[in-house]
C-alpha cells in the first residue's frame, strides 16, 4: 500500500518509545563467488545459457525472470535445468554460503536458529552438511503435508535436541509460531 493511505491513521514511533527491543544492525556479509560458480554466473549473465556435466545438461534463461532465478541459484551453488531438476555446481562441503552459515551458527548463535532457503537442493545440501557436523535440524518445505509440517515445527519449538530449523522461504510466508521455549528461544534468523 502507498504510504499516503496509512499517513492519516498511523505514525512512526521514535526509538525511545519502543521499549524492550534493542535495535541491532547486522553487518552485511558478502560471499564472493569463485571458480566454476563465478564462471557460470558470468556466462548466464552474458549469454543466458550454459551447460553442466560435460554438455549433458543445458541450463538456460530465455526470459529475464528466468535469468534472475538462475543467477540466484548459481550464487547458491546450484543450477536448475529446463526440466526443473536442480544440480550442484560445487560440492556442498565447499559451498561458500554453507561455510558462512556454519560460521554464523558457531560464533554467534547461543539459542535456536531459523535458516531461510529458497531452493530445495540448497535445503538438502545445508541439512546434510549441518548433520555431518552433529547439528540436529528440522526442515520445513513446500512439499510437506500438513501433519509433517506440524511435526517439524513441534520438534523445533519443544525438543531440546533440535536447535536449527531449515525452512523454505515460500513456506515461511504463511505465518507460523516458531519461537521455541522461553529457556532456549529462537532469536536468530539467518
């Protein structure tokens, strides 16, 4: 909605009137692409087409929105083909995004964490890499049925073992209670 609609009936409260919340400015984290993902990113950006697997799989972006999606995938270390299949461009253990997520969890998170992902293969890769490190994770994605989704949310909210929820961005759009218990709340979204 345009701001003009809200102006007559609302105002922006100054920070001094908002009690109980500390304003935290998180640093911008830049993750630089290198190697094959960088090469493929540039190729997709310039030519809208590239091949993986020795030319076996064509990755193309005939329209701008598809190009935008493909560039997001490549920067995540994966690529989607014309049949909707997703492929790893780098080994998940070497994926710079996964490496940074691990660093954030290890250095900055004392309580429960929600990690937001967009692509199914990114979720799978992150889950596998984190469980290799001994983390207990719950996962919610758009392919889950209602009872599966509720079970994953229950595990994250109430199980002392599950400290990480890897959630597909499109599923989080619908509003869920994911705050966990008071003694170990969810206070980080990455």
